[in-house]
């Protein structure tokens, strides 16, 4: 595996789960049986795959006390979720799609988590500036996001409000600092009642740089590795 450097600090803000460090720090999945609508396997290797993700790499946080959560590889800064999304797309042969908002979020760690909290409390669903033009072509849609304040970001609410995934397999995946998915998969299941929602992989922030084999092993169990 290519060597990467994870820049992640100890924020002391456990509520912002995607931006803090858990004990143990292992990537984990949650049994799909916890959800009535979830299944235990995703689809076949013939499926057309889209990997959609929302991420916001912080521009500060080079010191251990900042709480930043990002990956730096070959001189480029990636958000944790973006980095996992790339692994999934590479392993499945899927297409990458970045969920981008009209508004810009702060690059500073503290300002970002404060703004994420304000946005969630206000229930603001930001307008998206990127859109899937050919959704009908895809059978399996991975949707990735960081766990912010024990929930998925408000941009992901906008994403699921914009599209009808009826008849498709939707696989959420997330990066986090200890709370894994919280109840976000249940929320997605409620929003996409006619889709097949499969609880995916949750990866702790500190494990992101070394998660490639974990991602591949999980995809292999779902019969979604490209051959």
C-alpha cells in the first residue's frame, strides 16, 4: 500500500464524531439485521456502481492538538470520507461522484464543527451544485459521509431529498470518531422506502490510511469486487 500520512488531532469534542478519535480505532460494521429493510448482501458483480460521497478536508490542523481529520497522500489533502470513497471506487470499478454544496464550509477545524452544529440545529439543508445526470444507469449506489454530531451531514439530507432510489441498492458508509453510523442508516431507510438499503462499512478516522484491505474484504463479502 502507498504510504500515507494521517493528520488527526485530539479535539476533545466527542459530539463531533467524525472529527474525534475513539478508543480501539478499528473499522467496524453493524449487523444489517438491526434494520428491517436492510439485507446482508448487496448485489452481483454485474451491477453498475456509483460511489457518491460528501467530504470536507480541513485546511488547518497540522498539529496534534487541532483535531483535524484528513489524509495527506502524495502532496494532496483528502477528506477521510473522500479517501475511503476512492478505495471503494477502485475496488468495485465504480464511478466517483462528489456531493458538493453551494456554500463553502470553514477550513478551520473549530469553525467547521461549530458551523456543522449550527446547521444541524437549524435543520438547514444546503443546496447542492453537483447532480447525478444518469442515475438510471446505476444499480448500486454507495453513499459516504462523515458522522457529524451523531448524524449524517445536512448535505446528505439534501442528497436523499433530491433523488428517488426506488428499486436500487443503497449502501451507506461513513467515517467517524467513535459513534459509527449513529442512527443515520435508519434515517436513510426511512427516506428511501422503496430502495434496498444495506448497512455498509464504518471506518474510524485513525484507521482511514490503512483501511484498504478492510474495504476490499468487506466488498468481497458483498460480491462487489471487480474481477
